[in-house]
């Protein structure tokens, strides 16, 4: 709610425009009623007295100083605002200017109302044009293309609400962002404080710069900018362009609304998602962003995942990188965020080591955890329940899935290690791979062997073999053992024909997975990691660039990446050298097929006495685990349809159907 002085000033300014309109009508009337004019003059004098009394600290006065507006320009703004906000004004304006007044305020109409003459009227006509800060910053919107003196302008509804004392940002801004409040507590380490000091000095610089603040999701990019802006006495308001429908009009409208909010509140603008623009290969949207950045009257910050993001603007540009906090800092952040929550010391240590989150990511995880957590005990004090470890992990998973943006899908594996049937050597390789990740902190950090690694501490492994041999299942079992989320990359959404777009999509996936401690599964990886070829055309060059980028990201990734393929000979040799392991999954031998058939016969499944899994495994030697699963389930449906236990003849019929679907020849014994 507006304070009384702001409300009184707003009402007085609107009333002044109405009284001026009535007075202008009276002056043009025949005969003119001087007594009525005297009453109007007295009312106008009272209104002017109120405006003088409320001038100190007034919103319109601050706006005039911020935009260097003259008295007549500010007066014209009030006329446009009154025409937007006061329905009582319209009958009077229609008597003065007819139906054309419905199109907005013109300099000519305002000169009539305010009785501007000579040089003042001419000066205002020149001032209210495309170069006017009122127009340039979208407080006034031109409604036509008539000559300047006759051109109609409409005040944005948000301007009227702001002058009336409403602090709520524009709905267009709130739809994709809003005010970014700095946290009560600052960063917990010297590096964070040094970052804030650097940003504070940059935001206070002249001329005001555009900052490009890059870093992984959740490391505190927005938080740092908001703290620095508060140190310079300014609020922060931000938008995320990735939440916009892609298109020129949507982007232009959102940035115009953001510019208006920045001007009205003297705020620092924070824009995220700029690295998601131009998904269709041209620079149209990037040019629109650059146009608005150049027009902003104060400092701004682009927060981005992409280091070296191209921003073609005329203003000074400064790049700042926000690193992922070390484990000790992350532990302090979790301690501060969790407070007295029932999360043990060991669990807090686990959160700090596993999840590469900064202040923003930790805060978002706690907020989501409180929403997802169980209802509080009715005997406890009112308010949300203190989050438990499971709630916090669920909050992190929820936020990571959102950051994936649909490019990778979470896969839930329901099987257990007991159900896995592999050869002894293959199983040893799989368990060694899991141990490498599970004990990575000890070996690489405590024992300092990580210093010997060229780039990152991540683990990349290739699973190769025919379809149905258990590659995806094993990836899920490793993820479960390591308490990771398994995300399968959707190559149909990632791979793009537009130059550079595939790399952007992959960067989004790797950054989200790195922060959320997720396991990435690239199924049919030969589609992405194919051997680089001799450059004979432009398409070859760009394909090679994609493979180069992938190799770098896999090596730098701090988590685990599993690639599966049926064609390991197609994988680029450079990737093979970077692998922590190459596990080959062979078709199952006879004893393994017997074990796979037996694994399908759980205690709840009714079976007949004649069941002979040794015979099934012998009759169908080319079946993999997936084929055996399909046949066993199909056989169970055949038995259920007959209302009898699963018998040998049901499984033989189902196995025959599966074998035919595999394109295999059937011998006489299986007929």
C-alpha cells in the first residue's frame, strides 16, 4: 500500500489534469462563465499547493532526476498517465478533441490543457520524440506515426501503478522473473566476499557497464549480483529469457517491460538465458537483446552458463567468472541453510561432497525441500516442517530435472544386482567402475592423485555389445549404488542441424548433471561420438567440431558418463583413450541363459510342474536377456488368458514368437 504522501500526490496530479480539461472547455465556451473559471482556478491552486507539499522524496521527482526530464516533460507524462488511469477525464477530452483523444495524449492536446505558449510548446514538441527517455525507455508508447506535435502517446499501465505507489513489478516481468532479494547473510568464504567486492566496484563504475557473469547453475551468480547491487544502494530485478516462447515479439516485449522496471525503480537488471537465444541459427534475437542492453540507463548483468558468450553491444562489457565453491565452503553453506534441521553431521558432509552447488543452488534446494517434505507434526509449532535429508535430496533432484529442460529424461531402474546375470570378468569390470566413482574423493582429493589428471575428475565408460545384453540396466544399477540420478540423453532433442546448437544443448545437460551429481547415459553414442573424418565439406568441419567439444566436456565433467553402443568400432579413438573403462557385453552363454530364465520365475508366478528352463535356454541360443524377459512375460499372458499356471508350452510358444521377431531361423525342434 502506498504511503499517504504518495497517494495524495498521485490523486492531486490526476485531478490537476481533469481540472485543466474542464477549464480548457470553459475558456472555449460562448459565453464564458468567469465565475466558474474563478472556482476552477481556486481548485487548481489547491491542487498545486498539495503537489508542492508532497514534492520531497516523490516518485515522479526521482524519476525526473533519473531521466533528466524537464518540468514540461514530466507534466506531459502526468497527462498521459491521467488519460490511462482516470475514467472521469474522457468525457471532457472528447469535448475538446473528439474521438481522436482515445488514441492517446499528444503534445498539442497537452499544450491546450497546460496553456503552453510559444517556445515552451515548441520545445516540448521537439523533446517528446523517439529520442526522449520517456519513449526510449518505454514509459510512453507511440500510438501512431503522425508529426511530433500531433503524435499520440499512451502511458504504460505500470507507470500509473508505480506513480500511485504500487511496488508490484510488471506482469510481463513477473511471468519470467521478478525482484531478486539479496540474502540476509552474505557469502561464507573469502572468495565469495572478494567476488562481491569486485562486482560492487564494477556496478558503481562510470560509464555503467554490462557484466557477463558466467558459471555453473546454482553457484550464486544472481546472488552475488544482488548483494553487490544492494551495496551500491540499488535493488535488483531479473528475467530468465529461457522461459519465454521463442520469438521476436515475445523477446522485445519482455525486455521493454524489464527496461521500464529498471528505470522506474533505479534497479540493476539481471538477464539469464541469453545463451539460449538464436536456436535457429541466425542472430536476430541476439541483436534485439543488444539493442535493449545499449538502451538501459544503468548497469546490467547477463548471467550465463556459456563462457565467452558473444554480446555485440556498444557499451563497456566486463566478464566475470563465478567458480564452483570448494567442498569446505559448500559444507558451510549447507550448515547455514539447514540450521537445526534433523540432518546429521555425516549427512551434511555427504551433501557438500556430492552436490556442486553454491548459495543459489543450496537455497533453491532447501525451498523445494520444504515444499516437498512431509506435513509438520500437528503438535509442532505452525510452519513448514524442517527438511530431512531425503527431502533435501528430492529438492535437488527436482531442480536438476528442471534445468535439464527436457533434453534428458530421468530413468528409474527397478531391478537389483541379484537379478543381473553377467560373466564373471564383465561383472568385475562393472564393479571396478562403480568403485572408482564411490571412492573418488578419497583417492583424488585426500590422496592427492587428482593433481595427476589432465582436466577433470570425472569417469567416462563405454558399454558395447548387442542389444538386450544389459547395458542400460547396468548403468541404472551403478547409479543406484552410487545414489545418483540416472538421466538418459534424448539425442533427438540434442542433435541440431544449426551450427553450434548441439554444443549449447550438451552444455546445458553437462552443467545440470555436474551440479546435481547425476549419471549421464548416452544411448547409441556412436551417433554423437563417431570418428572424425577428413574435411571435404563444411558439414564435415562442423561435425568434427561437435565431436571435439564432446571430448572436452566428457573429460572435464566431474561426474560419471556412460556411453552405450552396438558399434564400438565407430567410436572416435580419442574418446577411447579418455575412457576409464570399456566394458563389453557379450550374448549370454548357456548357463547364463538358464540363470536368466530362472530369474523371471519369481515366487508370485504360478508355474506348472513341466517347466524346463534348461530346454528353453538350449532351444533358443541367440536370445539375450531382453529377449528372454519379453518371452517370459508373453508366456505369462498366454497362461493368464487360459486361466492356468505358466506351463512349458506357454513359454515355448512365446519364445518362438520372440525368436521370429528377432529375425532368426527356427529349427525343427522348436516347431
